[in-house]
């Protein structure tokens, strides 16, 4: 069983200045990385299109549907009821922004990039390793090495018969 990250039991013991600094560090990396990840997504999608890829999931399939969020502005919970302009967590708009925009969008963007890069990995490098099972959600019909019989014969049997990058594989 995997160990959990311990954060909740430590939070109340952290000084306020650390917590407020930590909140800033949520947004700064996203603001810095979003443009580069977006460019990366466009480039990897272009690469896949140039290679002839079809049926690549769209980005929107990684976003949760707006209506699936439990809270709306009317029932959004807040951490503290006392309104304080210095304490954004006491405002509903702060939580609506975080829970309906920031978190779903940022998680979806990085998951989508990982999905696309895993397709590229399965296409060019259909060689098994201890993390390859995690690429199953990016399965492809045939890898670059499977489209030619001579090249396919060079592959190790486990790589030749892996259903992640060979739809005809006999393995389940």
C-alpha cells in the first residue's frame, strides 16, 4: 500500500506567514508554466497529426463538466465566515475560482500533456520498463516498430506482444 502525503495533520501548526507564502506559491508556478505547457501541447499535437495520428482525445475530455462540481456560488463553503479583505479564503468568489477554474484547468492541462507525451512514447519507444503500464490510457494501434514486419521481428517478444502499442497482441 502506498503511503499518503501528510499535510492535514501539520497545517494547523504552521505559522500564518508560511501559509500565506505557500498560497502564493500555488499560483506563481502555474502562471509561469501555463504558456510553455500550452505551447508544448500545440507542438506535440502537431507532431502527432504529422505522424498521422487519429482519435486523439481532445483537451476538453480531461476537464470535469462544469455541472459536476458540487458547489455553486449560492452554496459554496468558505473557510472563515468573517470577511476580511486580507483573507481571500473568506470569500465565495475565491473558492469558486479555485474549485471551478484553477484546479480543474491546471490538473487537466498537465494530465493532457502527459497523455499526449505518452502517445509519443508508445509510438516511438514501444520498449517495456517498470512504468510503462501507466501509459495504458494512451494506447495506440501499432508502434513505429510494428508497422514493418522486419523491424517488428527485432523486438523482444514482450515488446512485440504488448497491447499498449500493438492492438493485435495476444496478451490481455
